[in-house]
C-alpha cells in the first residue's frame, strides 16, 4: 500500500509542477496587481510580512513579497510546503513550541518567524501552486473564521489574476501557432470593412499577394487594382451582391502578383455575426497549380477525344479496305486481327507515356514480342501519335509478309531492322530505316500483284509521314528502305 501511495503522490506532484509551469509566472518581474494585494493583506492583518509564494520542486519563489527582501528560499525549510502537503490552510501561532519549526533557519534567523498563516493558491484544475501567507515576528492568536475566509478570498483574487495572464499567454501562443500554420499552409486571412473599405491581412499574404501588401492592399481600391483586368467586373459583382444581401462571398479570380506574375486565387468569406459592424472575414488560397492541372486535364481529354476519333477512323478504313482485299472470311479475320494488333501496339506505347508521343524503342519492343526473330537497333526517338501509328502499321505489314512469304516463314530466317537520324544542321536532315530479311530457304522475288498491305505501307510512309519507301529482293531476301524528313527528337 505504501508503494502505491508514494506513486500517487509522485503523480500528483508532477501534475502540480506541470500546472505551475503552465502559468509561466516563475521568475517573472514584479507586477502591481500582485504587489497591491500583498500590501492590502499586510495592512488588513496588521502584519509586517505578506507573501505570494509559489513552490517549485526545490524552492519557494515569491512573486510578491511585502516586508521581505529575499526573492526565494529553499523548499525544504519553507512553511508553505505544509500547506501543499495538507491541501488546506496552515496556521502556526506558537512556532517555537512546534518541533517542526523551532530549529528552522527562518525562525532562528531572518525574518525570525513567530507566527505564520498560509492559505492555498489553487489552480483551475485543483493543483496547489503555492500560498498567500501572512508572517509576523511576534506571537499572535489564531485567525478567526471570518479572517481566514477573507485571506482565502485574497488568494482567489491572486489566482484570478494569474489565470487571466495564463489565458492571455495561451491565446497569444495559439494565435502565433495559427499564424505560423497559415504561413506554412499558404493561406491568407483578411477582414474587410464594407463601410470604410479598409482591409486587414494576416497569414501568408506576402506569398499570395506580394511583399507590398501592407500599402498596396490596405483598402478595396488597391485590391481591385491588383486583380487581373479581365476579372474585375465579375469579382465586383459577386462582392456587391454579398454586401447587399449579407450572403457568403466565394469566387475565384486572377491577380497580377508583382513578383510571381499572374496567379489564380480562391476566396471564401462570411459576415461576422458577433458584431454589428459590416465586417466580412475570409481566407484566400493560391489555386494556380490546381488550375494548371485542371487545364492540363481538359487539354488531355480533348486530345484523347481527338485521338480516339482518329483511331476509330483508321479502324473503319482498315476494316473497309481489308474487306475488299480478303480472299475469304478466314483471310479477312486474320488480316483484320493483325492490323488491329498493330494499332493496339501503338496505343500501348502511347498509354505508357503521355498519349501524345511514344518511344521508337518501346514500339520495337512490342513488335519483337509479337515476332521474336526480329532484331533491331537505332537511336530512341519520340514519335507523335500519327507517326507512331503509321510506323506500327508498316512494321506489322512487313512482319506479316515475312511470316507468310519471307524470311520468317522458315526456321532459319531472321529480320534485322536498323535506323539512323541525321544530326541537326544537315540539310536535308533525314531519318533512314532499313528492313533486311536473311536466311530464306529459297529465292524470293517480288509478288505478282500489289497487295492491300503494300498499299497500306505506301500510304502510311508517303501520305502520313511524307517520305519514300523502296524495296528490292536480294538473293538472301527482301531489303526495304524508308527515308523520311527527320522531325523527331531524341527520347
């Protein structure tokens, strides 16, 4: 049981010391509000000494000491420690007759205490921080009940003053914390007086509005001067409606930031219901990045819509033209499947990037996955969507023909794809691609008639890419060369 009691006492003492620190009153300078009370107490009780004593872990410190020059004494010789221990007033009329005090340095020496009466200074949570005490150098009788009650009233006045300072300090700290949070969050707060036009600012105002906001935005006229000219009329209409109807004020607009250029600002505000003044209180937030992302998303959606229309048109043309070239249903399905696979390869590359451009290497990896015996080398280039689709169709037609009639129709055949692009400064600057088939089992010659696949390649290279395509049949197989204007940048 003793160990449990000691633990409870330790916890209570830690709470008491934490509460004392919360008041931020230790080691502060003299204050008239406290000194006035100790003087009144000394006069009222006709005593030479009256103290406001706060007990720390190792000392008692006097916030106000009337009739005593010392500012503190050790806790272990203090009389006030007994008030803390007993949680009630302590009155000692016969100090020399009390074995607890007769040898105390404060009794045997200055201030030669012979009478002591102390009442607790109770904090808002019940913790006792110290005492308001009356001390005499001569013995005197105990305090009457009314006198003790009055001394406790003065102690309550002392604590009311201390609580006022604690609350003000906490309020100021909370305000500073809020202001720092607003600075870090990029939010500016403001109060607009609709009668005078004056505006008060706080928070991240310099970041949102410019370092000159103190003078440039002190009133509503300066505010409108900083707005983008194209947005002033709309903002004025929203503000006028809010002033006229007492309604919420919410809008978005652009400003001319003196250091950062055009920025987008969002505001939300309402009228102060705790005052009869026409005060509109609100916040401003920089939404430039959000606006930029929204515009990019809208642009991407428009681009995607455009690409989908192009894709559907390409698919429709392939289906229609393939139908005329196919020999039967199976041939039709095979040809359509292969060409749609080519389009799918192009779309996979675009989806893996930004929808607008695709990597040449990424496209050839897709081709190689479908036709494993194709080898390739060349610089990685960024192809726009139309060029990527055109090249995907060209590679598909070449690879499909190689599987049916060329190098890939036999086990020993291979295809080598190589390309280069002239460096900048060369005129004309060209892109050159060579398709080389090797390892054919027998001699291969030109087809008897021009197929739709050949026509599709021709149209892709000549019409879509603005280049030329040449084919020749070597003893080892087909060699195809494509030459285009060099318009693609390195990946």
